[in-house]
């Protein structure tokens, strides 16, 4: 640990921000969590954006691919899903590298997951002990809120969107068998289907859909706000961030029944049997507003829970399980919610 001008120990957390510019998924997690960590940090806690944690007290990789086999300090890793591990035969990435990444995760002092459903996958697929896995939910970005009709109309015109449409949000750089986007595009429907996310040539071969490509958060919030419903045809999810974003924008969510989505959304979404895309489309076209609000958990809640993970990692390094100074400012009374797992 370093020292501040008053001689007090300064705890340095190295955060791997290489994926922060990604439009969805790990990128959004990294951006939102980094900002919230800074907003909630005590003065003696410092965030360093680097993937070379040589002079840090804790290293946090916000995705499996950034985990280090030989970290020079205690390492924390966030897992977002384990779909490739659960369905190896459907994914092309095989060989030594995925195995090394799994080994690196197994060496982390703590592993953060967004749902208990994903924690169970981590226990089964990676052999992680329960006490090393911490469930910290994700949250909609503060940019995600219902947009006024004029902004919705301007965004609709900018991306040539129909007046009424069903919506899917995610990455379209490569086919993901578990997302069932191609099957969704081929399912009969009355309302048009809009797919939002960065694309590669394969996505442009999907029939009868509107592709927007990558959009800004302002435009994404307007696209959510203008949609008739968000559809989630996935057979597996780690959390389902587009679902809470859609609810934050006032848009109904229709999803296939999978454990993580049920855990996150409870009765806030309409669920159909996994794999029944005709039922998914029927339910989406029959959706009515207003949509329920998203869960009350915020990124600041997530940051405070993450600071507790860092505290524990530093305490383990120094053999001080009970005397570690708090690294995060306390939340206001009555805010937040319990987070499961060891901290």
C-alpha cells in the first residue's frame, strides 16, 4: 500500500478497463461500475485503470478474458455468463486458451457474478467454492429512462424504424446458438422486428428485420421507449441487462423462461416456455403498457458491494480479516438490498 500526505495507507485497486469502450455487455458493466466505484470510494481508496497491476493492492478483471494466471496481487474476476462452457459443442472456440482462462478464474480470491443462477453454473462448471463467489446484481444505466414522444420520433426517423415494432438488443458480430436470433427473425409475426447492436455480414442476411447497428445510449433509450415490447428468446442468460434497461424506459419485456431472467425480473416480465418462439411473439404482440419498474438496485449499490469484495481481498493479503478500513462511503439509510455470497 502507498501513503497519502497524512501518512495514511492508500489502497490501490487496478481495474482492467480495456473493454470499457465496447457498446454492450462487458463494456457497459465496466463503464457503469467504474463511475460508481469512483462516486462511492473513500479518499484513501484509489482506482487505477490498468491491466498490469504491478503496484496495486487488488486487481479486478471485469470479464473472464482479462483474468491473469499469475496476478502479482489478489485478483477479483467478474463472470457475466458461462454459455460457451455449458455448450462446448456449439461454440467454435476450443483449445488451450479457454482452459487457461478458466484456470485463471479458479485462482481468483473472489469471483463476482450477477445472479445466483450464474453462481450455480460457476460451482458446477468451474468447481468454484461457494465462499469465493459473490452475487452482485447489475443495473440499468442512469441514461435509461422513458424518452418524450418528440425524441422517440426523431430517433425513429434517424434509423428508419417503423411506428410500432418489437425489439431485440445485443451483439450481432457472430452467431450465438443460445441467443436464437436467427430463429426469432424467421418466426411469423405481425409487428416488425428491430435488432439493435453492432453487426457483421451474417446479420445482414437475416430475413425481414431492421438492423440499426451500434447506437448511442441516448438513441438506445429512445429506441427502448418507442418499442412495443422487448423480446428475449435466449435459452440461457447470466443476467439479462437489456431487460432491466427496457423496464427502466417503460417498455414491457417478454422472455423465455430461464433461471437468471426469472431471478432478476420475477413478475416484472411475461415468460413463455423456453424455445417456444411463436408463443414469445404472440405474448410480445399482446403486451400492454405501463411496464413494471425495474428492480430498485443501482450501480452505486453494486459499487459498494464491490468495494466490500476489495476490502476482503486486501484483508486476506495482509492477514487482517477484521481490521481492514472501509474503502467505500456508506449508503443512505434504507437504500440498497442484500447481496448474497461471501464478502
